[in-house]
């Protein structure tokens, strides 16, 4: 495989597992230096160690809560100092706190908004300072098919819809500085997040995957690499005229959520 990202420095938030880890691996496989942050220092560090040993690239793993302004600014500055710059930011960190609207607590509303919307804003603001100076950057935000509305996810679907507006606005503001900003909106992907949802509903995760696959045209649920492949495309030279777009990656045209 060609090494499309040799010499590039990438940050993936929430990169210790799931879609974030698969994205970090996809960039590392194509030669990028990769920095992953996550809530737990040890998980981020072991993800980075795995990237370095498997792909022979420079990899950095650190604890950083994307909803915390000081932590985000410190993490982004550290990556720029230790890796020699920052070319690509993937705002992937995410959580769910599902509940029907009438039972949803203010704390769960704020938490989900904080990680997805505030987190993406803080990381993008920190990264663009460097990208604007360099007149180069690629930013991909992780939205979701839930942005179209999903029972039990008033907080999450609102945050994911908000990210689409944020993506388009950032693309308008940063385009003049040669920075592309896009979003990927995955459908159902087999990760710890969706397996935990199954367990919360009292369903065996394997059964849940089969159930969800029935509603997907291609007859299977997504795997993290399906999403990572689109993220890397959006950050590649081939996609240099694509900006402000929301790419749905969900195995078919139906609304699956
Ligand atoms: P996951 O739960 O497996 O991984 C998310 C990672 O983000 C975890 O390692 C977690 O510790 C980290 N994280 C959570 N809060 C954080 C914070 N405040 N600061 C830093 N890191 C934090 O989830 P998955 O499935 O890999 O999801 C990744 C992204 O894709 C999320 O934004 C999610 O909303 C989105 N997504 C996932 C879908 C799915 O079906 N799995 C579908 C559509 C979107």
C-alpha cells in the first residue's frame, strides 16, 4: 500500500479503542506519526505503544479529556512540540448516555454535549492555530446517523447534529487557510460502545449485531476500519477539494437507527 501520510502528524481523540484506534492504525499504516488521547493514560499509552511497534511510526499516547480546555491546549501543544507539527485532527472521542427524554437528567445532557460539541470545538480551536499558520490542515469530525433523530438519544442526536453545523461553519472559516473540514456519520458499528448498549438492554452483544445487521442493506454491521477508511480518504490529497461535507457510512440507504 502506498504511504499517503508519510511526514504527517495526526491527532485522534478517543483513540484508545474502537473507531478511534482503527483510525489511528489506518494513518500509522500509511506512515503518519500518530498521537492518541483518551481519558485513561494507561490505555492511551498502550494504544500508542501498539502503533509504534506494529507500524514502526512515531506514536504518542496521553490522557486528555477533550471537554477540558486546559488539558486540550496542553495536549495539542505537546503533540506539536514532540512530533514537530500537526497536520490532521480527527475529533472522534464520544460517549452515550441514552434515556428517554422524560427520564434524561441534566447531567447526562451536559456530559454528552460536553464531550462531543465542546470537545470538538476545543480541539479544533487549538489545532487550527497551528494549521492556519502553516496554511495546511485536515479536520474530520465524527457525527452519526443519530443526527437525524433517534429514540432515547435526545442528547447524543442533538450533539451529533450540532457537529454537522460545526463542520460546515469551520469549513467556511478555515477554507481560506487551506484547511479541509469534513464529518463522517457512521451507522451501526461493532465497538465497545454498541456492545455496552446491547448489555444495557439485556441483549447478548452477538445477537444484537445480528439483529442490527438485518436493517442494513449490505447485510452486516460496520467494523471500525470501515469508518477509518473514509476518514483517511477525507484527509488525503485525493479529497483536497472536499470540504464542509457530511459523509454517511452506514452500509446502505435506509435509516438504520
Ligand atoms: P468507544 O466507546 O469504543 O470509543 C470511544 C473512546 O472515546 C473511548 O476510548 C473513550 O474512553 C473515549 N472518550 C470518551 N470520552 C472522552 C473524553 N471526554 N476525552 C477523551 N476521550 C474520551 O466508541 P466508538 O464506537 O469507537 O465511537 C467513536 C466515535 O464514533 C464516537 O464519537 C461515537 O459517537 C461515534 N459513532 C459510533 C457509532 C457506533 O455504532 N459505534 C455510530 C456513529 C458514531
